[in-house]
């Protein structure tokens, strides 16, 4: 058993898992970047919609419509202050509205214990709407 | 077969090189992503700031025009002076404060000035931040009184 036949394939089989992990990491980092940029854009658009309408439904609708290429059902959002609270329930013109959103990145091989990546973004706008 | 000319371990060397290139690619991607994201955040904060400044100026303009309505039967009739309103330190400070507050809430700093001027029947608002110029405009008939 001292011949060199098949040594390359054995070595390749040994390093293949490591190469696959590196390739997976590159893809994940790229996906993270896309998600962060998309979420930043979507929160800015949603906050702008909120500044013009003072309507939570419009804000969430805008967020869902502009978050592409991310899946809207994986995005959770938080609007501050709430529509039922002052100053938004009265005359909010001139006050600030903040939209925060988070997105859980679907990780391939997550079932083997890879950590979940959660991307967050927020944007604020001065409310221009008047009752 | 000596250590230099032997073929054993060739695949391991190539794999080590590929892993190094992969690690470099990851670091490069992260650096580029941070730059692109910082630029996008700065752009968004600038847009939010100039919109806030424009809204503050719009409020001052509406209050100015509304204030004149109460004196519409005065002789001589008062006239709007939007240029004076835009040059008023109180208007400029209100616009600057609104821009600074909005930029701060978006995680950015704005400590410059807001420029506003009448162009035709619009008020143009300009804000310079981090080498970028952000503009907004609002309709203002009183800029060109008949």
C-alpha cells in the first residue's frame, strides 16, 4: 500500500468540506449585504410614507412593497410612536416618526446548528401630515 | 521522491490557497458592503434632513401668508415678502434645527446651514452635508406676487 495512485482524490476528498464551507460563507456574506441594503431602503421609504399619511397600514404596506428582493413575510416592523399615542393621535405635524424593521436571513444548513442571522434597519422622518 | 519534487500533498497546497482566496473575498465583500451601506444611510439621512427643513420653511411660509390675511382691508394693503421671510434668522434656525434633529435621529450629524431662496413660484431649499447636496422645493405663489 505504498503507491501514489489515488492520492489526489483522497486529498481532495479531505479538503472538499472545507472548500464548501468557505463557498457557503461567501454566499452568506453577499446575501447579508443585499438584505441590509434592501432593508435600509425599505425603512426609509416606509418612514417617508408615514410622514405623508400618518397611517400604520400605509407604512407597513410600503415596507412590504419596497423590501424586494427580500420576502416580506420574514420582515417584522415596529413603528414609534404608535398611531394611538400622542402626538400621532392628535396633530403630529413637526414630530418625528421612526420605522424599525428586522429580517431573519434564511440560512442553508440551519438545521445543523448554524446561527440565525438577523438584519435590522431603521429610518426616521419628520411628519408632514396634518389632520 | 524528496520533499520538493514529490507529488504528495499537491491537493492540500491548492486547497490552502483556495481557502486563503476565499477568506480574502469574504473580507473584501464586508469592506465594500460597509462602504455602500454607509453611503446609503448618509444619503437617506440627508434626504430626511432636507425634507424636514422644507417642512419647517413651509410652516413659516403658511404662518406668514396667513398672518397677512387678517390685514387684507388695511390701507395700504400689506404685501408678502417671502425673500425677507427666508432671510429671517428665526426661519433659518427653525429649518436648521429641524434638519439637525432629523439627521441625528437617522444616526448622522448635520451642523451646516440650510439655504432657501425663491425661484419663480417655488421656494428651493438646499442643504450640504458630507460633500453631498440635498435639495427640496415647495410651491409658493407668493414668491412672485402679481
